[in-house]
């Protein structure tokens, strides 16, 4: 039988519950190698784990953190058995409504295989899924239209919160390929450089306009304004300063202001 494919979430940052840290990062996973996947308290996620078989493939996901995303791949190494942490009143995942004679919650064992060469952030997957086009960005051209369509139908982006999710075999292979090849980093870097360059150009235009010499209909630089106020004179046509410019000239909006 061909292996099935799953995505399983864990929190990489420290969070204390009942005096115990429930943190479990990719570093922890790589160090421990094999772990029981206890603490699942959602009926749908529990049922998904009960359908798992030894040898099934797992995408290990960082959740509830600043940069959520897929960090590693793993494998189911023991099929579902009762989650005994539900019976321990001192455990963060204690559930007083279950007992040993009638187990309500189950867990599996999962064994670490390898880190992905490129961490796949959720923001990337949501960007692809939220795009109105079916063609991938330049850096991701290797995933093709089918890859874009696969990402758009992932439970991770269509449902989100479920801690244990099914992943289609095609989507699993695509995500592993993304983790191996990357490519979006160069696109993101180019976009950031483009934004910085555009900002610098805007600031340059603004600086040029602000330092122009005073002409009718243009903005006065601050030094000219201060000097003009001190040197007001009155002639037959009204109040003007010694530069020949009206006391309250109409100010042009800068290029920078127009682009905000």
C-alpha cells in the first residue's frame, strides 16, 4: 500500500502551561528523533491520526509563531494508541472527561527524517493561493500551473487552523520540491530592492523641488520664507517681499506627496 501524506503542527516558541513548556521546534525534533504526538484535543485531528499507518509521510510545521511554515519531513513510526497524557491531572493536556477504560484521545509516534533546505513560510503559500493567476512567479516557474493549483486547494490555506491535516500525494511532492529548490528568496529580494530604489528616487525628486530657487508659483525653501517675512515691503499692488513673490504663494505638492 502506498504511504499517505500528512501535515502536523507544533509550536516552536516557549509557552508555559501548568508550569510546563509545550514548545517543540524543529531543533527539538531533530535532537529527539522519535516523539509521541500527544496533546491533540480536536476530534477531527484525532480521527485523522487514527487513520495513519507506519511509513506515512509527514510535513513538520511550525505553528503559532512569528513565521509559521514547513520546516522538515518526518514519518509515522507507530500507529495510533491511547494518549495517556489526557489522564494525568498535572499534564498540560489533561482532560477530566476521559479515563483509561474509555480512551477518548489518541496519538501516534513520528520519526524525524530531515530538514528542508529551504523553510517554506505560510506567507509564501498564501501568496500563491491568493493570486488571481495560475502561472507561478519567476522564481517558482518549476512548479508550473499544476503546482499553483495544488497549493490553492491545500487545507493549510483553505482551512488553516486544524493541527493535523491530510496532504495529497501530488501536493506533498510539490512541497518537498519547494523545500529542496527554493527560489522565492531571490524574487522577494528583488522586490525589496525595487521598493528601496523607488523610495530613493521619490526622495530625490522631493529634495530637488524643495531646494529650487524661489520663482513665482513654486515653493519657497524654509530659509527664504523666514527671510521674506522679515523683509516685507508695501507697494501699490499689495504686500510683497523683496524677492517679488506674493507673501502667500500657492505651494506645489511635491512628487513624493503625489505618490503616497
